[in-house]
C-alpha cells in the first residue's frame, strides 16, 4: 500500500476496504419511471466486458436483470414514485446495493442519493454544496459534497457534461474535501475547499479538465471539529479585481455563537498552489450597533460574495442571520475590503434591503448589462422561516437597490418541510444563466437534507431583467 499522491480518487476507498464490492455505482439519476446509473470496475480494464444490472422494487423478493456492455445504462418502464434496489454484477463480483426512488423532479438530475442509502456513510447521507463551472473547452463541471449533521463530511463528487448540461457523467471523488468551490484560472481548474466542517482550508489544481487533482495545499489550519472555531468556506464566487483574485471566507462555529467575516485573496499572477502567496483579512465580528442593524438576537453574517461595486471597491456582500429579529428577513450586509492592503480587516459599509437573505445565495456582476444578479429563495407569507421551495431571480443596478425579477421555480404549494431548491450556484453562459441546486424533492429526508443535485437553465435571462432589451 502506497500513500496517495493525488487529491482525486476513482473512487475513494477507506484503507481497510478489502474490495468486498469491486464494482462501484458512482452515479444515480432517477426519472419519472427510469433510473440512469453509471459504475466503475476496479478489477478489469477489459473493453466491452458484460455486466448484469439487477433491480427490483424495495422489499420485493424477485428481481429483474438486464445485460449491459459498458459502464452505464438506463433502466426504463419502472413504477413511478417507487423505491428501487439496484446493483451491478460481473461474474461473482458485485457492487453494493444502491437505492433510488423514481419520480418527477424539476431540472436535470446530475446526481442522486437516497436518504436511506449508506454507500457514503463514512462522509454523510445527503448531497450539499453545489458548485458549477464552465471550462475553456466548453464542458461543464459540477461538484457536490456528502454531508450529515455531526458526520465526518469530507467527500466531494465531481461530474462533467459535454452537452451544456443535457447529460452528465461521473468524473472523480476528492477526499478530504467539503464546502468546495470550483473555478478556472489561466486555463486550469481549481478547487478551493475545506477538509471538513471547520477543518483546514485547502486548494488543489487540475490540469486535465477536472479528471485528476494534485495533492491539495493547506492555506490555513482549522479545528476539524464542528464544536470549535475554524474557517468556513462555502462555494462562493471567486472574483478578479485590481490584479488579485478575491473570495469570501468566514471564521467561527455555530456552537461558538456564529462567524466573523474575511476576504481571502492572491495576486492573480502568483502561483495559487503556494500558501505563502495568499492573504487573509483579520476576521471582523458582527456588530449589532452598525447603522441599520436589525433588532434582536442576530447570529451575525455568513457566506458572502466577493463582488466589485460600481465605485470600484471590493465588497463582501453577506447573508444576514435575522431569524427572531425585527425585521426577520430581507436584509444583507456590505463590508468593504482594502485593495491596497489586502490583509487589513474589512470595514462596515452598509446594510441594504435584499430579499432572500435567509438561505445561502451568491451575487455576480454581469459584464454585458452592468447589472448585479442573484438567485435567491424568496419567502412567501409571515411564517416561512425555513421556506426554500421558491427560487427567484433578483437584480440590482448598484448592489444597494434590489428587486425580484421573476420566480424561476415555484413549488410554494409543496410541503416546505420536505421540498427545497437551495444553495444555488450559478454562472452566466452567453445569453443564458445556468444554475446548480441542492434539491430536496420526491420523499427527501427533509427540506434541508437534500437527495438530489439538479441542473437548470434560464434562457435569455437578461430579457427577464430588462424587458425592452
């Protein structure tokens, strides 16, 4: 046994794994009456090897089987809204049994994880932290991690699309990797992530379109415990400005009362894989005495977007934890960075009206229109604290005056405790806006504990914000 010399694995296996299951189902994508699946065979490189895919409704004794040459197939003619057990076999070798539930889900399924499926229990049970990027060759990469409360939370899965999101295939695992953000710089793909919740802040590079990643570099150490302070780095935008790359980082822990706010940056011409080239602002704690602050027990700020203001300032545009406060929603906080002294503590700038602050969001500036856009969870009604079943497009000319343009997904009639489209990561792609969602649908464990990662396309999005364009 040799130490790992890369961050990427196909697939990741624990050291004492004796290959009881040498075949690995690496992607599931159920539809209304179908299940698409893909698998890895670590014991054979034989081209055209024949496999048998066995499947049956959960709890039923007899199973059906189909012969397949290759490493993917689509099972059709299945019962809708039904849990299925699926495994892949080749001779005496099999995969572990995986679970998938048929049924409609909005968008294109990138990946699926049934809430009772234990395939990734060494990391978690649910899909989280969607990140989306377009590569120079036109392909799309989508990543997500596998999490559960107080679980290790340290596995990320990456998928690739060659047809602008119409179909997806498995690419690789990253371990340890959590809360990761994919981005492209000077032709290479980078992943900026945590090793686990409040763990080490890591960066890794791929020079082959995301198929393999080098060993990650540790930028800052963390506690590696949900109970102690450490860096918090969600999949937030990486923004180029004033010769540097900027992104938001938080520091703290929910168990310790909340998080302080930082900006992480590097000279855009320096080697991103050398920790000494990076700079982090000293954490700035939330101050309830800031002008315009809500009244009540706010837990502060989290998950900011590094974005350039119309005045040319680098801004950390942050979500504002306003639960149980007055008002209890529709506020965001702007903190200003120092482009001349990138390690200086952020300065309070302004609190603004912003619909959608109660769940993670990103803010991007569209260079074509000059507008700022966000994809948010719009709340509807007074008692909707955890409501994430409406996804809306929001726009602003100046970061300070925001309006909801339209709803992109409206499932407000669905149970908000079981249905959600959340933590959206989005990009501009020509005339279109593409987004990836952490989606809870079709019998998810809860709205928070999502079972899908879904891809969505908003065609000609600028016309929605500027009807006369």
